[in-house]
C-alpha cells in the first residue's frame, strides 16, 4: 500500500467522522466504514448517493459507478442488470482482517473492549461472489477487495431481550491492501498454497479456514474462473485440482 493511498484513506476516514449525522449516516443507518469508502473512491460528496438508471448508487466517479457491499452481494443483481449496459460498475467489498470491539451502554459509556477472533479473507469474497456469478467477467464489471482493520461499536439495548448488544457503527482504522478481481486469472491468489495436488471441499474448507458452508460456493466461483476443475469423486465428496 503506497503512502498516497494511505494518506487518501486517512482523509476519507476523517471526512466520514467529522460530518454531521444527517450527512454521514444515510437513511439505512450507514456505518462510517461505508461512508469512508465512498469518500476514498469519490472525494466529492455531490457524487455520493448518485442516481443512475433508476437506482441510487453509492458513488459515481470518472464515468464509473461504485457500489460498496459488506455482505449479501446477491442483493446487487437487479442494480447490476440495469446499470452495466449503461456504465461500468466497480463492486467494493471490505475485507475486515482485524476487528476491535467496543461494548457501550445506551449513553455511549465504554463497558468492555476486546479483540474479536473473527476475521475475513479473500476466500469470503469468493463465496459471496457466487450470488453474482452470472455477472462475473462481463465487460464493465470489476471487483475490489479492500482489506482493512476496524473498530466496531456495539451498544447495549435495554429492551432487546434476544440480542443484548447491537452493532451501531464500524470505524475504519487502517487500509492494508486493495486487491483487484477483473480477470479469471486474478482468482488464483485465492486458492490456498497448502492444498495438495487434489483436494475435496472439506480439505479446501480446512486450508482456507472457512466454514464448510462457504467452501462450496467459493469453489464454484473458482471453477467459473477456471482456476480449479472437478476431477471426480473421493467417497461422497467431489474431488478438485488446480488448473494451472
């Protein structure tokens, strides 16, 4: 990560943090992580929440639409169907590699601070992209994985018996890497080096350190990219190998 990128990200975070709630937090309770990424890819707020092809998009910069989505990428399907014929689209996926959690009461007083064991990797992106598989590798679509560290604020809810704490904000701390996925070969970097010559989805899950439920959609995206191929069966499991 270059010094220029780090400085720009720092300015974006400051912009997200100093804006009044009416401007920095959107109608859907937008976290500052989301706002900071909008400023990173488009510093001019006049081009945030920009209407294109009948849809409100996160940002518009140099003729490209930017959509920032932390999960459930499949929700972008209708928007992509409408916008891709008109403008190129870059989907930005934050990859939280390190998370510090602050537990607060309803007044904002700190109750507890701890480092979360949960983290994401590029494999999580591959699993999420299964929901957009019909758009992958179409002209005009690019994927950017933004790896960063965040502080997550969880506020205690007195009247919520089922969920004691609710995430009220995510504040970005440090940008570590931006990884582009625009061509099939870009997906090679997702395949864990520790895998053997052939492997099952269960072995892929262990090597990638992801739940088994994410291994299959991730492998399907890697198959679509042509970086892994199915070679047969090992018991009840499908057997895969790298194509390169």
